[in-house]
C-alpha cells in the first residue's frame, strides 16, 4: 500500500517526465518546421542544426535514464535494466558502503559524544511531572502483565527460580556473614537476653510441674518437706543464675556465648564439614513439601499487594518509583562525574556493537534488498531518484541544442 509520501513522489516524477518529454517534442517540432519551411534560408539551417542536436541529446539521455530501471521500449538491448539485474549486488554494495563509511568508530564516536546521552536522559527524567508519569506507566504495565501471564505460570516460574537459586546458593558463607553482622552489632546478646527471660517465665509458669517431677524421681523414704526444700533451693538458684546473666552484660556466660558464635562463623568459612552440614540442612528444608508449598503460595498475596499499590496514585510503591526516577534523572543531569562514567559505558557498548554486530546491521540492508523482486526494487529506487534524473534528460536536450548550434556555426565559419 502506497503512503502519502509515495503518492507525492509519483506525482512529482510524472510531472518531471512530462516536462522532459515535452522538451524533446518541442525539439522535434522545431526540427520538422525548420527542415520543411526553411527553404534553404541560413537562419532556418541554424535552427535545424540546434533542434537535431537537441533531439539527439534528449533521446540519448532518455535512453540512459530509462536503461537504469527497465529495458527501453521493452527491447532486449544489452546493458539495460541495470537495477533489476544487479539489485542483489547493489544491496550488498550498499551494505558494504554503509559499514565502511558510517558504522566505524571514527564516524560514530564523535556523534555519540556530541549527543551527551546521559545528560539528555537525566534531563528528560528530571523534567517536572516526568517521574509521576513514569510511575503511572509502570502501574499500567504491571496491570497489563498480570492479564497476559497466568497465575499458574508465574507460580511455577517462581517456584523454579527460588528452587534453582537457593539450591545453588552456598549457605555456609552467607550464614557466617550474618553471624558476623549480628555479633558486631550486639544483636546476639539482645536475643540471648530475650531467650533467658523467656526461659525464666517458662520455668515459673511450670513450677508445679517441675515440683511434681522431682517428687516422682525422689526415693519414697525421703520426706516431702525435704523434697520441697531441695526443689525450692535448686529452682531459685537456677532463676537467680538466669537473672544474673540477664542483668550483667559482661557475664562470663555472655562472653562464652559471644566467643562460640565467632568460632562457629570461622568454622563455617574454614571447615568443609561444617559448611556441608549447613548446606544439607538448607537443602532438606527447601525440599520439605510445606516449604515448597509456602513458596508457591507467596505469589497470590504478593500479586494483590503489588497491583493494589500500583493502582493507587498515593501508594508507597508509586511514591518510591517516582522518587527513584527523579533522583536518577537529577543525578545524571547534574553530576559531571557520573555523566563521564556513563559516557564511557555508552562508548564501550558502542564499540562492542560496532565490533560484533555491524555485519548484522548492514545485513538488514542486504537481506531486505535481496527479498525485493526486480520490478519492486526498480520502482522503489525510481520513486526516490527518478524525479532528479529527469533533469539529466532536460539538460541533455538543452545542452545538445547548444553544442549542436556551436558545432554547426563553427563548421559554417570554417
């Protein structure tokens, strides 16, 4: 289907062909008039010579221009219909020309540098209202994505991703790093304190049960009052010990706990046996049906939460996305150091593309031309350059008349 631009080119081409053909017809008419009505008068002879040469020049250039696109008058004249016959070679040559003269670092690099791509991207992102617009577009994209992708597909993909990634992830170094962070921040002592307080409450809540257990284990000949005093002394002693550990941040038990955690983190890094034990526990935990089911069930509430946040213009998700876009844009626009880094990255990407994919880029030209049939190729090219080529015909007619007149005049003088 022809575009409006193609229709305009067709009209312009027909107009110029009519002008060039009209010039040739005028030259022929002048030749006929001068040859039949001149009566040997010298003035008519000059006009006849000029019109003869104009016809020769016009016809020669008509033949040359026409021979580019088709066979003149349909005659099988050698070396005509050049473009239809040579279209594959023309496509290959055009691709090589583009690759050698345009897709080179010497040509592309200055253009890329002058474009200041990071600055322009940053300026575009930092424009007022742009961050809110992009956050809204993200919400639309998320909504569209969930309608295209089924829940079962996403759930299965999520399970596979988590399963593959977590099974490959070495647990020992990660656990050692977590222990280091916990110990350095003193969080382990806080957890120990909470654990000891919970143990004290547990003992107090189950005091009668422990007392009953002591009575069952005590010999029958021991009086109950002895059991009671012995149990009370032990129970209070344990509670007081736990309370001392809770209250004293420098208690030896706390120091021992700290050192044992540090030693365990070191073993996880250096002892393959300890690391293998952690990995086995991790894999057993991941393979448990309850854990796998829990991983798969994460998608439904996660989807609902994300979609609800994306649809709400005042949600934290939309505000975070808008803030990130705004900050990235402002930084790219105002930070010369970051711009320089991004420019180097863009330059590296450009070099990689030119080095590895320039053949594929120019191959688009070659393959596209190769897919065209001969007539379509000729028609496409004629629409692009045919109008300008008609000036060759006009110039041939005019220049032929002038040169013919000059030659005839020189001949008369000599």
